[in-house]
C-alpha cells in the first residue's frame, strides 16, 4: 500500500470547503480547532485511504494543500 | 539562599564580571551591548576600578592588551562589527599569551548589518578571525544565568591558560531580562609572576620573535601544546532528552532554547527527538557529539547563520548520520512553529515525492 503524505498549511486555510466534495475518497473534514485568522482549517480523517490524486491541491484557491506521493 | 534578581543580560554579565574580579573595562559603545559599558561606567568606580571609553574598538582591545599584560583583570565587549575591528588585537593577545576577556554580543551582518540578534560570527570567533595559528576559548551561554556564570568564571580560565576567552552571546541574550542569582565577590589575587613589573627578572611580553635564538617555530609549538591541553580539559556541552532520541537537533545559544520548546512540542506528537548543545565552541565537544549522533536517523543543525555551526558538526559527526540544515539569516529569530514544521515535515516526507 502506498504511504502518501498531505501537508496542510493550516494557517492559510480559510475554510472554503471546496476540497471536501472534490476528494474522491471523502476523507477531508473541517477541524474543530481555530487558526490564527479565526477559521476552522481542514484535516484528513484517514490518511491510509488517500490515493494521492492531488485533486484537493488543484482545487484549493489558497495553495493550502501539498501532496507527496511515495516514491517507487 | 542567595537572592534571585531580575536583570538584563548585559547588566548581569557586567555585574558578574566585576564579581569575578574585573576591575578594568575599556570599550566603545555599539548596540546591542550598550548596557555593558553603561553599567561598567557606573559600577566600576564604586569598587575601585577603572572605566575608559576608548576612541575605537581597536583602541579598546589594545588597552585590554596593555592592562592584562601587567596582570590586571581587564575586559572589553562589543558586537559583531566591533569584534571585526578587534581581531588584530586578539591575535596579538593570543600570540603573547596574555589572558583577556572579550564579550561578543552578536548582531546581524555582514557589514554594519542591523542591530537584531544573529549567530553569524561563529566562524570568525571560533576559527580565529585574526592572523596566525591561534585559538580563543569560546563559551556560548543560552540563559542570562549562564551568561553571568561564564562571565564570572572566564577570568579564572583566561589566567589559568594565559589565553584570551570570548563569551559569544547574541542580541536576545544581551537584551532579555531574566531572574538571575549573582555569584559572590571573588577575592582578587596579586598579579602573577609573568606579568610586567612582577618577579625578580625583567619580564617581557611580546608577540614578535625575530632572533634566531628564540625561534617563532618553538613558540608556535609551545602554543599548540597548550591548545591541545585546553582541548583535553575544557569540553562543555548539554544534552536534552537525548537518551531515547531517534533524531537530534544541534544548536547553541538562544536558538537552543527555542529548540527545547520545539522538542517538547514534537515529543507530544510522538517524534522522539533530542538536543545536543555545545557550550564550549572552542574546544568543540566533537567526541561527545559523535557519540550522540551515532545511532540517530537524522541530525538537524539549527542556527541563525548559514552553514557555520554546521561545519563543526560535520567534522564531529564524521558522516555517522545524515545532516539537514535550518537557517535563519540577517538578524531574525526563529519561532517554535517554524522549527516544528520543518522537522516534522522533513521526517514525514522522507521517501515521498511532491506531486501537486
């Protein structure tokens, strides 16, 4: 199984939720914690389900999300 | 129990130096160490000492050279650009084996730079910015208490080895106010036998060796033997949560304090990480660092400079562990999150490729 890593820049997230319907595995959720700007940033619920498709990173208007796929 | 007082780093340093026997101060003002001459100018006359504001840094280091050559406990302090001006004098002091104490409260460079804290003088201070084969004993404290303690002890170390001692602090340590327990007044000893005007024979203090009889080679070999002895006897360092650590941060001075809180933070997230902090930067505790680095996955060198401390870390580690660097340039200070983010990302992203 692939071990992908998604780096979320929480401080830059404005909680627009565009990535949530975009995620093909439905694993992106809104976190109850609050960032410095006062928004609820996103987080990944179950990282093992991530397939590294990068759709969330592409849709994100603030470049909050970076996807790193495991090297073969 | 001794009283704990709230003092600014520079002032605690000055008071501790006086208690450690300093009676002569020569200096020229420069931010961020201005409180040292300011405090000295008020305090030294009270204890029967002498304060002189020299016309330049070059003059102050040569005044220290003269005072220390006669066996007096004299010191000077400055910040990065001033220390650059003093390098010639420091080389002379080391060459003629005169004990002296020099304080360097580092600020941003190069050139006039700025007045905020930095660690970019590491190589200049530790590797000897002046000419010739010489070494200066360097202590790098990380709290106001340590700053006071090393200032207090530095005169004894300098007189023991007849070698200049430098205390390498940075703008944060100089300006921060912390609780500090000041040491007791030290009894001032008479000038030693080698000093000018002492002993039965006429003493000569010099760094010029032209006669064939007293070859400079012999003098240099003698100096190197002394340095090897110092390397054996002085090895100061601190280990923080190193016992079960898989990763290791190497940092000194102010940076090491920020790293400590970053380490606590990361340990809460399950990353086993420790800190190795060299206190004596020359002699650098190479052996102890290698011992610590041997079983680690990765070493992170965190410094407010570019590839300076890292050079010594690489010498010490001898390839025993991979090294990654985190630098902050131009007189700005790390914050905890930056260090945590950099290190956790670097650990979790290992073997992964950026795709989008």
